[in-house]
C-alpha cells in the first residue's frame, strides 16, 4: 500500500533535519540533496487541484513567481553561509523551502501553459549551466563555510544536473505516443 | 486582471526582498556583505591582548592614535598562502615609503595559537623579513581566539587532504582606525586599496 | 499544390516581413558606409565604424533569424494549428531586444562586435560602460527567449501531430520501413530539425550570456575565456545556420507551385535532415581553428564535419531542385521563383569558400582576412536574404500575372550583379590577405573597397525595388 504523501513529507523533512549536520557539511549534499528534498516535501503536502479555480493565480504565474524568488534567495551564497552560522536562518530554510518553493511550484505548474513549462525547463537548464560555469571557474571563494575544492565539485554537480535534466526532459519526446498521434492532418509516418 | 495584479505584487515583493537580501545588489556573498557592513558601520573592535614574535605582550587595536592593519595567517601553511607574508612585507614597504611608518601598526595574527608558538612566529617573521617595529607577527590566547575571529568576521575551516593539512579562511587586510573602529576590509594584494583606506582613517 | 489543412497567419507574417525588409535595407546602408569608409571615400569616426559594424552584425544575424523563423512559422502553420498570440509575443520580445541592442550601441557606444567575445565587452578601454555592454547582452537574452517561445510552440504542435520528434523527422522512412507516402511533408521535417538545433543553441547561448552578464556586474566571477568562446560560437553558428535552414522551407513550399509538382519527402531527404541536425551541432569548432589551446580532436572534428556538412542538404535540396527544374514543363519565372532559385544557388556556392576556410592549413592564413566575410555574405546576401525577398514577392504575388515585369527584372538584375560583385570583392581582398574588421585601410586595398562600395549601391537599389514593390503589393492586395 502506498503511504499517504504527507507522511512521506514528514519523513523527508525529518530526514533532512536529523541528518542536517552531515548533509550541510558538504555543499554538494547541502545544495543538491537537502534543499531539493525540502522543496519536494512541499510538493508532497500539496493536494492535487489546490487553487485550481483561483482567479488570482490564472496560469499559475503568481505562485511560480513566489517559487522563483524564494529559489533566487536561496541561490545567494550569503544565504547559504548564513544558514550555517544562524539557527534563525536554518529554521527559515526548513519553512520557506517547502512552503515557498515546493507548494507554490506544485500549484503553479499544474496550471501553467505548456509553453510556459517549456520556457521554464529551458531556462532551468541554462541557469544550471550558468551556475556550473561560474562555480567551476570562480577564482574567489564564494562561501566562507566551504572550501574552494568543494565549490568546484558543486559546479560539476550543477553541470551533471543540467545534462541529466535535459536528457530526462527531451528523451520522452522521442518516444512515440500513439495517443498523441491522433491529429488527422496527414497519416503520421509512425502509424 | 486579478492574476496580473497578484503576479505584479509578487514581482515587486520578490524584487524588494532580493534587493534587501543583497544590500542593494552590492553583496551576493557573505564575504562581500562583511566588507560592505564594515565600510558602512565601522564597528568598534574590543581590545585583545596578543603575544608577539618577540615574546612581548601587545594590545590589538594598538596604541591610541595609531592605525592598525591586520591579517590572519597560520605560519605552518605548506602552500600558496605563504605568499601572504610577501604581500604584507610589500605593504609595509609601501607604508614606510608614504611616510606613514610611525602612524600605523601592521599585524599578522595567527589563528592557530596551539601550534604557532613564539618560535614559530619568529621563524615566520624572519622568513618574510618582518622587522617587529612597523610589522610584527603575533598570536592571541587560545581562549580569546573565537571572540577575536568573530569580531573580525573571519571563518577558518580545515582544508581537504590536498592542502596537506592546511586551513582555508577568508583572507583579507583589515584596517582599524586610530579610534579603534574596523573601517575597511580589502584583498591582501590590493595595495592601493589598503593604502587608500589607511589614509582615510588617518585624515 | 500541397493541400493546406490549416490557415497560416498571413497578416502577422506579412507585417513582420515588411519590418524585416526595411531593416535589411538599413543594414545594407550600414554595410555601404563601412565599405566606403574603408575605401577612403568618406571619413567617419573609427569608434562609430565599430559601432556600425556591431549593429550590422547583430542586426543581420537577428534579421536573418527573424525572416527564417517567419517563413518557418508561416508554412508550418499549413500543417499544424499554431497559436497566433505566441507569434505576437515573439515579435514584442524581439523588438524589445532590438531596442535594447540599438540603445546599447548608438547611445551607450557598445562596439564589441555581435560575437560579444569575452573579455571584450568588459574591457572597452573607456569606449563604453559596463552598463552598455550589459544592455547589449540583455537585448540578446530577450531575443533568445523570443525564439525559444516560437520554437517550443512549433515543437509541441509537431510532436503532438506526428507522435514524436522522430515521427516529425521522418525517421520511420529514413531508418525504418516507413513508406514515403506516409512521411510528413518536407516543411515538417525541416521545421522539426531546425527547431531542435536552434533550441540547443539558444540554451547554450543563454548560459554564456548570463555568465557574461554576471561577470560584467561582479568581475570576481571570472569566465573561462576558451569555454566561453566555444559556447558563443556554438550558439552563433547554430543560430545563423538555423536561419538559412528555416528559410529554405520557402523553397519546398513555393517552388512546387511553379513546378507543378509537389516537393516530396524521400528517404535521402529524411536522412539528410537528420545528418544536418548532427552536423550543425558538431561543426562549430571550425570557427576556433586558430585557438591553439583547443584540443586537437575538436579542431579535426570541425574540419571533417565542415567538409561533410555541405553535402547532405545541399545535395538533396540543390540537386533535387535541378532535377525538378529540368523535368518541369510548366515552370515559369517571376520575381519570387527567380529569387528562390537564386537563394539555393547562392547557398550552394557560398559553401565553397566556407569549406576552403574550414581547412586548418588554409584557416591559419585566411581566417582573419576578408575571405570570411566573403563567404558569409554569399550565404546571406545571395542565399538567405534572396530567399527572404523571394518569399516576400510571393506573399504579394498577383495570381493573374505570370512572369517578370520590367521593374522586377531590373531589380533582380541589379541585385544579382551587385551581390556577385560585392561578395567577389571580399573574396579577392581575402585572397590578397586584406584583414577583416579594420576601420582604416591602406591605399593598396582601396580598389576593391571602392568597387565593393559601388556594388553595394547596386544591391541597395535592387533591395529597395523589392521592398517598395512588396509594400505596393500589400496595398494592392488589400484593395483587391
């Protein structure tokens, strides 16, 4: 039987909290494991169809923007440094990632136009590329709490994530969906 | 229309947040924020007693009326960070050439007082031609160390195995005014910036 | 000819082509000014020369992209229903980008060339501010997002209609046991392939643009110069190539009306487009043959692929066109058909100097000479732009008239003569090792410069006739 998703969410947050010391000791696991897991917990607690009819959130734009700005905030190296030195910021992280990123993303994504989704995917890949580019080559230390060599590993982490996501998003488009191929313009070659 | 207003509100709130979180787009990193805050607020630095490479005791900030330039080091650095010593010597020469030698005290302070005893400090001073008059090498007591680092906003972490057991920290020159205020933080190789900051605090 | 299932968005595309026609004229005037200045016939400030050069480069690449994708949008609209709002959003974003770019150049003084090669935008030597460079890059980002939007709409509709990317690329026919009569039309194959590589180019372009932007604002975040150059040329090469690969759709769709025979998707055609897709992505290192720090394998790949890349599509398109032309008993010439055939010819001929320059041994001496502008001016002036003007002529064609009237004939002749002469001067200068991108030339180079200036005037005259007759055609069609 599938466990209810809020239970999974609690487990995920609990995992992130209990193991926060080892997870945050390395920027790769901090930024590429713990932060996404926290955001995912927000997705899990959002019931399907939340805010589907709200006029305020037509096209999901408003909530996607909430998620965007929260992500931008946590992308600032100084925010990450602050988490490690201030318990208040650590708490803020555990609250804003599920409720400021995961939940609004889930609500907005469900309502987003396919074109907007496409644009977002393309931008995510490019921006991960930008991060990879900057972190691999930055001659300065970006976080006081992490080593330069950690910074490089994080840069490569961004790069692999960008490549992985592009494959993950593009590959399905090569797979023929018979359900899709119904448009009667011309007998599709794949029929 | 409602959706547009909601999005606009989020856009404005988000931009304001971002603006605030970066001190008006000026500091993206904690190190940038530290330097900016010092420049704006010039906080007072409480006094710490140091032990110099000659074994004598000396307060930091130093004698009243004298400006201070401090950097943090560890003498056992096995790699590139030894160049900080050369940089400091160069800065000392520039300060003297400007005729400011008697108005400023230069310190290289070890953040590893456990290992860096007086003999280590003296050897480091000899290696980089620290005179002891204008520029000296010193260490805090082990008990004072955390408060000292916090006062200057310096974070020291253990390096990975590649650095042969060394440390990494946010290296910089900290300029303290004659009144004991931390007024400026610049890169160790930014000699022009350091001299300029020094002259500002002396004027 | 090909039975349209849907209505293309005629008004939007016609309006865009009018804009594009005017901008093309302006760009030609810029070119004329630069050649005249090089020939010592007029005196302009050297800073202004490089501003004009930057505007000419960015403007031509942008306009080629704009016209290419408009052609693609128009004809793809025959097979799948495309959202009109997407095109208008595209145009709005595109024009915003153009305003930013023009502002950064002529108000901000940015003159770091359209290639924005690191670290030039950040090191202007006082000629322009970081803000001007940042505005220029921001303009590019707007244009990139605009193109991404159109491509995504096209990709999503094509995938929905033909089942998958492979379906739209006619893979069952190319590599399986699919039958030609079931294959998607050539337009769909071309639209899918160019959409794929242009999206990849734009995503990489966005990465290097934003990185350069961060570097401008926060110099501590340095950029790896060689990697940045690789990314810029990948993006630039893909983008400018995509413009002509998209424009050639006009040939597949319009010429059959003259030939009396549809352009069919055959197995070689389908294979060629898939190979083109791969080659366009892999060939860009031939722009970096002079970078000694590049790994040898990448440069060799650049040379080898640049040999190969001309073959599949040109062979399939140019050769098919020749066969079609020979077989057709009803073919007739008017401005549209003449310009479209010229476009295919110019495209084919333009690849010859490109392949020569793509050889490492030649490239070492030739790459910084006017040989290279010679090559890409053939591609554009006699290829992409000729197809564009042909498409415009077709859009306003009066079905009751068949043939070239005297004004059309004059325009075509002047344009052809001017275009051939103009590009030939570049090639000759290149062969004589005249450097490119120099504001000031020595008197020994004046002869070709001055001849080229004259030929440029002919090109402008021809283009002016095309644009005026297009504008008149739009008015006439409306009143008809």
